[in-house]
C-alpha cells in the first residue's frame, strides 16, 4: 500500500475537545474524523484496525460454536415496553417515530430482538443450547458524549446471546465465553483484569467485566492486594464494620434549628460535627413507582445498584421534591430515619447500624436531630451493604488491603436467567413435557473500546505504539529521497517483496522531508520502520527500527526483508 494512494490525514494539532490520549491520537493519526458530537467516521487506517479486532473476535466466537447473525438496529418500542427496559434506559434510549406514528428504538443492545426471534422458533429442549452473536453498530443517546469512542452516541459491539434448558448448560457456555474473552483480549495485546460486576439495566444474576487498567478509564477497579478478589466499584463488597465499644451514655434525640443547612458540609459546620457522625437519608423511586429509602453514613457514598438489589427492585432514581415532602413532611435536605412517614422500603447500611449518638434530618424543615441511635430511634430492618467501597475498607473475602485503580470496560458477560424469556414467551417443552422459559446468557465486547484501550496503554510522546496483531500495517518503508532512482527502486522492491510474503506494508512515497516522514511514522505507530537513504545504500544497507526501541539496525535489503517477514504477526 502506498501512502499517496491512502487517505491518512495526520495532524500535529491536538483537537480542542479531545480530553484523553486515545481520542487525541485517533484524530491526529488520521484514524477517524468527528462528524458530530459522539459520532465519528473511520478512515482507512482506523477501519483496518477495527477489521483486525473484529476478525479476532469472530474467530474466537466461531471457535466456541456460536453462530453469527445480523439483527436490525431499528427495533419496535413495544418490545422494550414488554420487558420494562424503556424505563430502565430512560433518556439514554434513542427513540424515534416513523411516518405512521409508530415508535422505534435505535438499539443499544439486542436482548429483546434476539429473545423474540428465538421465541418464534423454540419448542423443545432438544433445540437447546444455542448461542447467537452479531457484530453491529449500537446507539445510545449520551447526554454529554466525551472521551472519543469511550462515551459516544454510536459504537461498534459484538453481542452474543445464549439459550439453555438448564443452569448447568448456562454455566458451561458462560465459562466458554469467559475463556474466549481471555483469548480475544490476549490476542489483541491487552493486559486485562476480570472483575465481578453489576448487570445494570441489562439485568441478570451474575456477571463479570473485562477491564483494561488505565488512568483514562471511567470505571473504578477494586482489587485485594492479598487475594484474587477483584470487582468494579458498583459491585465491590463492603464488610460490616468491626464492633465498636458502646458509649457510656446514649444521648436522647434533640431537634436543633439548622436554617438552610441542606448539605452534609453545611450541617457539620453549623453543629460542629463530622460527616462520619451523620446519617444521610436518601429517597428514591423504583421503575415500578415504589419508594425506596437508603440510609448511609455522611462520609459514605450510596451505591444505587446495591440499594436496588437490596430493596428487590430493578432500577431506582432520585425521588422528586413532591415525594420527599410527602414522605418526610419537610423540605429536601431535612429528611431523617426517625419517624419517617408513609410507605417505603427502608434499607440501612451496616455502617449506619453501628453508629451511636448520630445526627440526621429531623423531618422538619430547617431542623436536624442530635442523639440518634439506630435500633432505638428507628428500626434496623433491611440491613445490607449499600455503599461504595473506600480505600480505608478491608477486603470482604480475606481482610486484606484494597487497591483502587481506573479502568476501561472492554467486555462483559452476564447470566441473565429468565428475565427476557418469561416476558417475551421464549418457552420450550422439557423432558417431562412441561413448558419452561429458556435460561439466558449475554456476552458483549466493545470493538471500538479495544482500539481506544490499546492506544491508552500503548503510546509515547511521539504517538501510538500498536500491539502487532491489530496494527494497521506491520511495516512502513520510508524512502528518504524520492528523486533518487536507486532509493525509490530499493524501497519499492522491499515493499513488493514483503507484500508477496503476506506482510502488510505501507510505502511512504510522499516527496517530503525525512523528519516529517519520521514523525508521521511514529505518530501512526506501525511496529517496524525501514529507512532507505542514499548514504546507506552506498554502504550496502538500509536501516531497521522497532517502534518500541531506540536502537537502529543496519541490514542489507535482502536481510531486512527476511527479518520483517519473521517478526510480523
């Protein structure tokens, strides 16, 4: 491939809206071009990388026996209403209405579509198990697209869905997918971490995320330094606090006037107390309209996923002002657990249960209550872990020290159970002739995210450093003097010979300065660089350099061809 015949619009300028290095380098190296907020056109180099990643994913999926299909991106909105996920996804769901007034969805995922497909053909346990996958563009109406392809409105995914007659069969396929994911990310040259995870709006009983540790990641990885426990922040377990000595005196509740003190910081300043001595009373509504209250310590952050699971609801969101006033009898910011009104599911974090003489809202506008003691002043029904882990916490499994780091999610595997098959009638007759819902699994990989993660973990001040397996080309040949027939013919000979051996090679045949070509070669990150110059040819050699090393080797044109042929993937 010749540079002059390939569209590679490199630039030295850093895009103003590119906050992370992968976004910057994908634009600067001419891999993609922004069309609008959260949408990108992939240019020849970027598409080559995506195609290589896709080929690895497809090979490993086929190796497991999964069958590839292609489902519509445009989905009937009514399907999402049947499963309730129109509420779970909320405003992130891209909804449009056609000329006939019918609402449709641009799919962020395809559980509804594939379950409906299987439901139309499934009748007997003899048809199971089956595992169907696709590689397709997905859509999400991000409020604030950012970080390039890590939070975009349009993205490329591999998603697979398995159907089973038994939990044992699901477990077998789940493990096969887990193992396939390990092979995929290893083949793509990524160092990954597998963590326990929440299923989020997709639902399901158990799941694991495949994370690439990097500071650019939006997710937090929690790992134990002493055992193999790892989880994302949403899932990380917080053990109950160790027993604390009982204070000699349990204070009696006392309401204190705290005008306009609606935040933890304001109350602490007003009452000369500390956040860890306060109880936060957070009020939510579930998708089904139920009111759920979470009680956490003032210095802790409530985990909505944990709270929803503890309360037995699918999803929650902060309650509106009217609900808060109706339930507490006070303005927002003054709710407390003592004497809360109305019907609500109350879940208390373990750390709150261990508090003594705490401060909380008084359920009176502009008042807080001192001397609150859990168990005496409000019941401790519904105890659960409903907060985010902190560096000061210990591992729930072994008591070891926890380490926190950032990471990019590139893959996720779920055990869905029967959530979708029950609602969409994907039923079969078992061995006893009894009708049963199929047990499902779901397995996703972010193709674009693999590309971005490879750049986030493989770059230097000069540009991208690609893993060989997904680099757009394996070798770049740089003739330094396009006016020299000998330089040009030697460079073309090396290019042609490598191509004949199946090596992906790019010939930079532009009439440009040597320094300009060197900078572009480093920017786009091709693993091997062959430089052909007048002085070297007079001495009988060309120069070979690895993108990851400073050393330059001087080899004959014949030897450099042999070397590149053996080093390329």
